[in-house]
C-alpha cells in the first residue's frame, strides 16, 4: 500500500514538469491509423491529360555524325571522349514529333507531318548534298560536309505552309522526300540518274543547291524507297516506277543500263496492284494486294534463286513461295525477310539469318520459330507486326 | 496421428514463404529431403499472383506498413501499365541470358532458346521470366509473375517500382504463390486436409511428376 501511494505521488510530481512537452508513445489504435492515413496530403505527379512524348532513339556508328548528337564526335565537356559506336539506344531530342525516319550510308533524315516551314531535318554525311545545301556559319557561300546535329533541310515547296511531308528515304548518297500534294523531291548524287533527272557529266554534287521535283507518274506517289544507287516509287494505282543504276537489274526495266527518268516496271508486275515495295542494297521485293511476292535485282546471295539461276534479274519475277499470304517484305544487304498475315517471319538469302549459326544461306524461305519473338503458352497472342532490314541486320516489332 | 511408426520424422521445407504471403509450399518428409535438394538444383520457375493498389506508398511496400506518401492515380491506364510490364520483361530477359552463362553463338544455345529452356542453373539475382496483368480496376490491379530465385519482398518492391514508373505510387496487397516448379494449387493440401490419409495420397500423386522433372533436367 505504501509503495502504491509512493508511486502515485511520484507520477503526480512528474506531470507538472513535463506538461505538454513529451508524452509516452502508446501504440495507436486502428481508428487513429486510418484517420492519419486519410488526413495525409495527396501528391499529384501527372495530371489526367498527361501524354507520353514521342521519342526518337539513335544508335550505331557515330563518327559520321549520323546520330545527330554532336558530343559523340566533338565532345563538349572535358570528361567526354569521342565514341566510335553507340551500342544502346540513346534519346535524341527533337523539336517536333517525328513521323518518318530513314537511315542512309552515313546520314539520316527525319521528317514530321507538320505544316510549319521546317519539315525535314538531316544529319551526317553531306558530301554529295544528300541533305540539301547546309549553309556554313563561317563562310556564307560554302556548305557543310558533315552535319552533326539535326539541321533543317530547305525544300522548294510551292505552298510551304500547307504541304505535309509523308515519308523520307535514304540511299547510299541520295535521298527522296515524299509530300502529300507536291510529289517527290530528290537530292544528292545523280551520277547514275537515281535522283530522277538527266545525268550531267562531271557535275560536282557537293555544295549543290539542286533539289529536283519529280512529276512524271500516272497517279499520286504513296511510297518511295531508295536502294543503294537506285530509286523506286510506288503509286496509288499500284504501279511501280524505277530510276537509277541498273547493272544488277535492280531497276527491273529489262536492261542493265542506267535510267535517269522514272519509268514504269513491266514483267510479272504489269497490271498487279502492288501494296508495298522494299529495297536496300541491289535487290528489290514487291508485295501485291493478294499476298504474292515479286522480286528483281541482284541475286548473288540466292535471294531470287528459287526462280532463276542467273545472278542478276532485270525483270520483276513472281516468287512462288508457299508460305501463306504475305503482308510485308523487307530487303537487307544480303538477306530478305517476309512477314505473313498470321504473323510468321520467313528469312532467306545469305549471312546471319536468325536460324542459328549453322544456317548461313538458303534460297527457300525458312520460318523463324515464334517462340524467339516472345510467343509461349503464357503469352499466346503476341504477333510480329512490322519488319525492317538494315545492311546486315534484321528487326521485327511485335504487337505487344 | 501417433504410433510407433510415426516418430522421428525428419521434415524439410522447400522455397520459403514469408509471413504475409500465402500459397503453395513444398515440404519433404524423410527420404523426400534428398528430392528437395534435387528440385532446388533444377531451378524451375515459380508463379505468383500479386495484387497491388495504386495511390499509396509505404515503407515496407505492403499495405500494412507506415504510410510514406499518397498520390493521384487517375492518369494510369491499362495500356501504360502493360508498357511498363513489357519494359520489365525485356530487361529481365537480358539478365536471364547473361546469367545463364551460355555462349550465344552456338547451335545448342539457339535450339534451347527456341524451346524456351534457357535459365540460370546456378546462383543468380532474382529474375522475372514473364509478367502480365490479369485484372485492372483502378485503383487495384493484379499481376501474374513467373520468376526465379526471388523473395516475396522483392515482388513487393517490384510493385512499388511499377507505381513509381507510372508517376504515382503502389503498394502490394497480396502475394500468393500458385505454382512452385511442378507443384500447383491443385496438388496443395488445405488446412482442413492436414491428416495422414491426404498426405499419403498427395505424396503418391506427385511422385511420378517429381521423378520425371528431375530426370529431364539433371539428366
């Protein structure tokens, strides 16, 4: 009893000293926790209308400036070193949303469907004016030979604030720009007539202001494709026109000479409605609306060996592959790829084809197992949606 | 059940489940302990259903922890969530190929990749082999995760990081293992079935499966 009384006295003696300063931490009840939760402030990091900005990523060989990031070639900080290769995708900042991009041999073109005056940007090698005339800041009469940053390409448009650029394409030393109402513009090297204008002897292509407008087509051009030294145009009616170097038959016009004016292709394509054309090196493929595949051009790597033994085919030939209805085709430097309606990918040609190290060349298309693209019992509805080819690499975009 | 035959039983546990998670847990009895080590060396993947809640962030990433922050989440759509899941799966796929120590240039590596059999056969950090969204009703969502060498706390951390990537925050409400190698929910015994007869039946049913899997993987 005495002990109890003593304790009570002690507590009352303590209380006035620590009035309001410190209280023992009792475990809070569930209701108190819930009230504290609700009373906490709510932070907002992204509003309901937040949209993801469209991004452009670049990777590859840096020395030509084609990646568009000047610090890869000329470091602007002391710790940066000029790098030769950018092996992982690196974000490139652009002012507008880029809708179409094309890689050439050491240069790149980006374009957007805006109605502003600047619609196309170019970077990289400009020794043949494949990026147009880039006026030098130092000397107003000279142009740049290497462009390290995306720089506007000035196009001679009749209505610069209404025309939209739909697509760009780049070859070895020339480029093509497709607009919606003013046809196709070509610039760059024309020594084989690939720009669609008459070849002028001893023309200097560097620092040239010439941008040629191509108009000799039966209907509106909807796709432009640049091969290494030739150009292909696909019109709305389903016809294909070609110009440029033809020594491998890649113009498909029945001869092996150069063509300086876009001419319509005949052969197995005549009368067929073509929905897609592809080319990269010296071989060309075309897909018709019924899912048939036509090919012409170089066949040294067995790309067209299923129909002919010759290594150069100068007339479009139908390729009778029994792989299903073809949706899209892509040509690489030595190998070709086709995508069918079911989402299967077939490869043929020479080089690293994607079927293991043992398969180096094949004339007949081989299917790549869908499990390599992420298909499994767990994920059965993944499909390949688009395919593209580089010089010795293949790329596929899946639907998820 | 007692009796002279049932004393001195040695039991071992397979991959552990922590206190807040639930689901399939494999136990070995007597001679089964040796099979347990073999199963562990097979490195088969485990499947979890993980439930999450947007809008809160806590210190231990689950909904019973101390609140750190509350955020809005009405800008999150299923498409954005699936985009983040695809990124997670992609980086984990790269880690999978790196830790499985296979020379990618050989024909055997190609054939294994076609069948989907590439996985790390030794020690490795937690790797997610597949992840997908089962349900998405704001603010709750449910994911199915196939993973290797993970802990439940790692899965809760993944949920927290998904919340951060989506410019909001998330806590994990539920972690449930639905498959551990060859054992699925159908083979598991409920609390009411913890008696001798059911245990014997379960062991008998699983024997064949376990033997086949060990033979297939360890050769």
